C-alpha cells in the first residue's frame, strides 16, 4: 500500500512542479464540464423557440354554404394560426410554398385546398367526403425539424377538428333542442299515437274480419251488379208508379161511395141471411118429391102388375091406353128424379153460395176500417212521399251508374289489400306495438325531452373537447435542459475519463522493476481518480450554480456525480492500462455501444432485441438512473440497487487489471513507461 501511495505522491509533486502539467490537468478537469454545460444550455428550452422554424401556409379554400350561412374553414384556420406562435407561420401562395420548401427556405408547407369547406360540410349529406390538407416536409434540412413541424401540422388539424366539431355540434344540438321543444309540444299527440297503435293492435281481428268481408263482397259483385241493374231499371217504372199513385188517390176520393156500398152490403147481408131458409124449403121439397116418387113408383109397379095379370088372363080391354099412361108415368118419374137431382144440386150450391156471400160480406165489414185507413195512408204517401221517392230513385240510379265502377274498383282494391297487404300490415302493427311496449318499459320520453332541451352551446363545447386531460406530474422536471442534465453530465464524465487516458500516461518509469504491475496500476489510478473527481465536482457544481439546474437533492446529485466519475475513470483507465492505445479505442467503442443500449435517449424498449439484452450490462444504464433520481426525486431503494451494480463494475475491472496487467505488463512497459 505504501508503494502505491508513493507512486501517487510522486505524481502529485510532478504536477505541482510543472506549470505546463498543472495547466494540462486543469484543462482536463474543465473540458468535460464545458461539454456538459454548453449542451445543457443549448437544449435548455428548445420548444420555446419554435417560432424560428418557418412553415408555409397556403389557403385556397373557397368556402361553402350551410343552411344559407357562408363558412370558410380555411380562412378561420389562417386567422387562428396568425394568433398562434407555435411555429413561424408564413402565409404564401402555392407556388412560393413549393419553391421555398424545395430550396430549404421553409421547413414544410400546409396547403388547404379549394374544396376544403365544402367537403367538411358534406357530413350533412348522405355520402360525406373527407377533406385533405397537403403537408410536405424537407427532411434533409434538419433531423429534428420534421418532428416539430409534424407536431405543428397535427396541431392545425386538431384545431380545425375542434372548431368544426364545435360548429357542427352546435348546429346538431340546436336542432336537438328545437326538436325537444317540438317533441314536448307534441307529447300528448305522441301518447295518443302510441295508444292508437296499441288499440289498433287489439282491433286487428276485427280488421282481418273486415278484410275477409271485402274478399267475400268481391265474390258477390256479380249478384250486386244484377241488383243494381234492377234498381236502375226501376227508374223506367216511375210512370207506372205515378199511375198507381193516381189510382190510389182516386180510390181515396171514391171511399164515400164505397162506404155507401158497404152499408148496402150490410143490408144485403141481412137479406142474404134471411135466404138461409130457402135451402131448407128446397130440402123439404126434395123429401116430398122423394115420397111422391116412391108412391108413384109403387103405383106404377102395381099398375104394371095388374096389366100383366090381365094379359095373362087374356083380358085386353083398354090395355093399349093403360100402357100409354104407364109410359107417361114412367117418364114423369124420370123427370121427377131429374127435378129432385136439380133441387139437390141447387140446394147444395145455394147453401155454398150463401155461406160464401156471408163470409165475404162479414170479412168486408170486418176489414173495411183497416182497408179505409190503408187507402188514406197510401194516398197520403202518394201525395207527400212519392215525389221524393221518385227523386231518390232517380238520384240513386244516377249515383249507381256513375259510382258503380269506382265502387267495384274500390272493392277489388280492398280485397287485394286484404289478400296481399293486410298480413304484412298486421305484422308491422304488432311489431310497432311491441316496440312501443319495449320503449315504455326501457325509456322515459320525458327524460329524452329533458336531454334534448339541454343548452346546445355547452354540449357543442363538450363535443369539441370531450376529454379534459388532468396531468399529474410525478417527479416534475422544470424544463428540457434539466431533463437532459443527467445525460450530458454522465457523457461529460465518460468523455473526461477518455480524455484523461489519452492525455496522461497510465504507467510509470520502472527500470529496475521495483514496482509490481498491480502497484503501478493502483498507484497511477489514484492520480487519475483525483483528476476525475475534480472533473465531477466542477461539472456537477457548475450545473447547479452556473446553469441553475433544479435538482431534487443537490447534495446527492454531487455525490452521485463523484461516484459515477470514479466508476467511469476506473473503467477507462483499466482499458488503457491493460490494452494500451487499443484500450482508448475500446473506451470510445464502449461509449457508442452504451448510447444505443442504455436508454439515455430513447427508451430501451424502443430499440432492437440485441440492445435490450445488453442494456443491463452497460454502466450508462445504471449511472443515468442514479443521476435522474437526484434530479427528479429520489427513491432510496433504486439508488442503492443501481449503486450496487456500478460497484460491481469497479470490482470487475479491478479483477481484470490484476489478472491481465501482469501478463501484458512487458509490452505495455516497453511502449508506455514514463512519468508525469
């Protein structure tokens, strides 16, 4: 240990004796800090100076008409950009914009086409068209400018979207508000319609029956037409009706005479009734004639018998005369029989006629009051109603003649409707009723009206910016320069170590081999660490007190800088001590590898798989985490974890030095032995 310290003390004395060496060491301490300070200051707040990035704006929008109102979204956008200093907006025509971007006068251009407003407002049409803003960027001018101008272009489109959404939203919500007012007015009618549809659903069986009735009526049309023709033909009999009416009126005028005749008939009936004895007398006459007939026949038989006996005895005196008388008597009997038959028939017929006459006269006497009343009623109808009936017949005939074709057509249409459309109509009515019941069960129309009547302006503002982003800054960083301080401080410490191993020798004169390899390594390491600690102190204190970077914990920021400086000096010094000039190259190569794999610029998750794998084994990965903790806000467990990993790098490189410096010491001593 004493030998190691002696080497270090010798180096210190050499630095103090030589002004040139002292100035070199001071320069070596300051150079890395200058690198860090200049870069941190340069990126202190780069986005506050974006107005120096010129972007050409071309507005060719000719505007559009919406419900009689002229709008020009392109012009509104230009006016908004003039009040927005986010970028250096330059308002030119298309030719100048294309030329300026091509030659690098402008970083980018935005062209708002002539149909921009008309396409935007096409949202109100059945097939809306999406408008397009042409954005061009000259990417060779600057690597970062495309990102900034791209952000500006996105901001322009966002501004247009918000403005358009608010405008359209205001129009739509205003329409909703008006609809809500109208809906409220029509609410009773709507309920009436709902109830009507539900009642209509209940009436569907009756409607179906009516439809079937229409079909049945269509089938009866031929018979109806026949009856209609009869009604039409009835008009031809109107003269006959008039004649019959005249006859009825005339009959009424003859009623007094008929009444007199009826009185005579009554008297006649009495007489007819008195004739009821005639058939009885005739019957008596028939009986007497029957007796006379029987007596005469008996006398005739006896006379004939006497004559017969006389002839038998041969007495013929006066017989011819008797025979003649008998012959006349026989004829008389035949005439008497005929008379009796005639009397019988006469009696029977007379009896029948008298009964019929009495029945007729009785019926006439009974029915006469009713007949008289009917005649008067018929006469009154003829006088009062028959003209109207005739007029109705004429009207009905005309109506039937004119309307029958339309009625037939209507009946056919009704039947067709019942056959073809009524089933679908019934289904639609049932579906509508089901939807009404579902709507009544799931939504309150009053709530819908209340929603529609909300303030349109508030709703449109909400649509334009529906989500309010509340940013909670955990471990807040004041500005971009502060955020980049850990990176540039760490790079300064690594660059400082690399400069050290290039500017100062890593070996000592050892001609008598009185120093062992590890003594040389650790002895000269103390010198490098002293200079490295000086670099770290200057870099960290300068950041805090010259640039006024805000650190969550200033003391820990300085201490962490010292610790990281020690680790980086150990690594770079060891590489140079073991491998000589090749070690300096390895230190530079190690720097490049760590920049891509340690997440110092982009998150490691955004890099390729190789860099993600090697990232945990890079000193930068852990050093940047520790420095960021001291700047943004410390979590002790993270600090100790990362410090442990960095300590492992010290142990690792100490081990490499002990193992490899001995074997490579001869070559290194031949080429690198010298004092400070």
